[in-house]
C-alpha cells in the first residue's frame, strides 16, 4: 500500500466492549536497530544482519510480504538488501535481486540521513493515543469483530504502511511534529489497524475467485481500502470536498472519469473483449500511483450516505456485493456527473456471478 495524506475531522466515537478488550503494542526495535547501524562508527557484521532478519518484526513482515507482494520478497532478499546497504564494499546486490534496487536506494537515503527515524519514533512514543486509534478503527468494523491485540512494527524496507493478520508495518520516516500526530499518524494507524481486524472477514467465494481472480482482486482492493479509508479518513462531507478548490487529489477530483474508465475495463473483460489484466491496469496504471484507495473511499462513502453505515459494514468481506451496492447507491443518488453508476450491461454480468 501507498503513503497517505489525510484531511480529517476527528469526532468523538464511543468505545465498544470489544474495542476495550483490544490493545495496541508498538514495536520500535527494527527501526531503532536500523538507526543504530546507520550511526555506528564500527563495522557491521553479517551475524548482526541475520539477527535482525530473524527478529519478530522482520519474520512477521516476511509473512506479510510473501503473501501480498509475492514470494520473491522474502528473507533472502532482505538479507541481501541490508548487506548492500550497510556493507557495500563487501556485498553488491546480485542481478537476480535487481527488482529490489528501489529499496536499496531508499534504504541508502535513510542510512545517510537517519535522524528523521529517531525524531519520528520519539514523537510517536510521546504522543500516541491507543484509544483514539482503536475507536476509529472499530467505528467501521462489524459488531461481531473478535477481540485481538495488534502489534504495530516500525520497520525499514517497505516505504509505506501495510497490514494483515500478521500485524501492522509502518515505514515512513518523514519530518513529524507533535501537533501533526492527530492529523496524520492516528488516522493512518487507524486505517492500517482496520486492515488488521477486517482480515477476519475475508469470505470471497473460492470458485469464482479462481475463475475471475483479477476481477475479485480489483473489487477486493476497492472494498478493503474503501472501508479502511472510512475508518481513518473521516470527512464531514466527502462529496463537497471532491468539488472544492481545496481538493488537490487527482483521483477525488476526477472520480467520475476514473469510475467510467473502470466500468469500460469491466465491460471489455466481461464481454470477452479483453484479458482480465485490464481490470488491474485501470486501478493501478503503470508508472502512476494506484487509484483504489480514493475510488474505494468514494464508493464506500456513497453506500453509507444512501443506505447507512449498517449496510456498508455488511459488505465487509463481500467485494462483489460492495461494488453492486455502490451501483445501487449511485443510481439512487442520481448525481451522474459526480458519482456515476456502472453500466447496466456490467451489472447484469456481475449479478450472474452472485
């Protein structure tokens, strides 16, 4: 997932009993070890890198990465990345790991200027509000969400925030001021914590997933990011923001055009005119930032605005229903220029998959 900017209005959200039994633990050890490596005057040896790679934080990160990024993003790769970063005279990144060059470049920048890591972690240690994060995360989760404890790991090597049942992983060591924790950090952690809890509700039909994997993958991205955005990015009126001069986000500003583009990709695929790769490409064009966070957010907001939060929450773990409910909500809203529905041809084909 990408690094997000949040324009939010924090309001009071009640603490339910399940939330009260959940806890967040912050694990700074991996990022602190990177900082220690970067500021050390003595040499770093291979065994120290191996110890770090075998730590709880990185072992859980590898579980997340191999499941979500692919098997190539594993412990072997990261061992090589850390060697190339901290022992460049002895180790160069082998050509078979060329796909990891972007991470070496990122890690080298942090190695040369590690102070933002120290500052970022200290600001969070001094200002973190567990109740606020849990309150927002649980505000967009079903009542039957099981109690669980979250581990938030601060690591180096993903350059973003990401989460699954293996934990939450944060890597974004930009300048951070205490007064901005409520504006940026708490919403972001609520967003990622929502991903952690909602992993309990992945109920996509296996047969249809196997038959149409990229169709369901694209719908899953829209649904899961849409609900997480509602949890962590609370706006009093998203539609008003999308049309305001303050909106600098291209996807929000041009949602109608991007939704129609996605609809065209669905038509091409469902009518056997194009391969399923067009679905992913329409949400994540090459060399561009992905669109599924903002698009999913608008779709989730539309469902909630028209049918209420209870109906929206009922779509968690049901990406096909999420997209169909968006269509129903958009039709009922009848603001085609801002929030266009899907085409009836697409909807008919999608209903055949129910």
